[in-house]
């Protein structure tokens, strides 16, 4: 079965009506814009009716226009450039309220993540993390931030965590070459997908390690090498990568891990709290208030003595 949208269009181009050819040519030349248009908007743009656009999708073998639109969006995930992202974001928001628009879009991504993430894969990932000999966390470029967030907490919980955030091939393999079947790798990548993330996941598979993919869809190149797949919706058409849903998923991963190892981790954090308090790592608001009151009292006393 032919799955790629452009291949379907090329094979069927000669059989299209004039209106359908206009739709096909527009998709080929402006796929980045067409992927986010409604059927009515696409029809208006190329000068045909909405029903013609819907029939065009059916003619290509899709079960309605939404299925073809989804195929367009999947097709461009790794092809949308930064300049195209700016243009698409501008057309989406226009003169609207940027703050409300962005926050509402992020809420929608979290909602879709709840619907699409496999609870079975999530629970399996937690189990494998807890029993792994070594834990490798891979995240580069924009995902380095959330990989670092996950690593921060895992390094408090475990003593076997390695963070891989280098974009250099040699350095990456220096970090992971000791990987075995007793280990686990958590690969994080969203459009535009990292080639290095794919290589790291493939390497893990070759070593028999359990591979967890945190990515945006089953069409992601990380999926083929993953044993557990955690889907978190991103937005490859935004000016910046929206990582709200992925971060929320990672929060859940940390919480689930802590709860699974509650007794052991509680003791670890009791010891850490003692160190933090002794070293003054965090501000003690109550203590600071007492010091401030004492200092004010001493100043007032001195003032009275001066009088």
C-alpha cells in the first residue's frame, strides 16, 4: 500500500479533474501551509469548493479530509524549516492574543497526550528504569533542557545515570559504548528529529538494552528501535518547540518512579535534606524572618540608647 501522500498524488495526477489538479499542485508546492488549513480554507485558497477538497481526499484513498490533513502534517514533521515555522505561526495567530493562543494550544497538546500515550508502555518504562543497571538519558538541542530536568531528579534517586547531550558523533558513542542488555536508554526527540537520537536508539537496540522513546507520534524515527513508546504531543509548526506536554510526561515518569521506590528514596531524601539544611542550599524563610526581626530590634534599641 502506498502511504506517502506525495507519491499518491504523483501516481494519480493524470486522472485528476482540473479542480483536483489545482489542489494537488498547491499541496506539492505549499505543503507547509496546506497541512494546517481546513478543507474550506484550502478550497478557497486554490479556487474550488470545500466539497471538491473532501472528494479529492477520498480519491486519494483517505477516509475523509481530516485523515489526509493528518498525513500532510506527518509528512512535513522533519521538513519544516525555521522560516516556514514563523510563517505558519503568524498565519495561525494573526492579530490575535498571543498569550491566550499559545497557552490554549499547549492545553490541547496535554489533552491529546493523555489520550494517546500508552499506559502499558508507561508502566513498562517505569519498571525497566527501576531495575536497570545503568540509565542513559539522551536529549540534544531543544530537548536538552527537558533531558537535563529528568536527569537532575534521576541523579538524586539513582547513582547510575548518564546524560548524553552532545551533538558530536564521537562524543556520543564515548558516553554509550559500555551499554549492555541490563541497561536502559531514554531517547527524547521531537521534530525536527535529531539524527544522533536515532543513532543512539539503534545502538541501544543492537546491545539489547531497553529503549524508551519520548517523542511526538508513531511516525517518529525513534519508534522503530523503541521497546516502550511514550507519545507526548509537540508542535513542529510553532516558532519554538512546544515542550509543555513532554515535560508533563517526564514529571509523571519521575513521580511514578519515586512512588515505586518510595521507601528507599525517602531515606535518600532524608539524608539530602540534612545536607541541604547544613549547607544552606535553600532559603529558610522562617529563619530569615527571625533574623530580620532581631536585627530591627537591635537597631531600635541602639536608637533609643542614642537618645
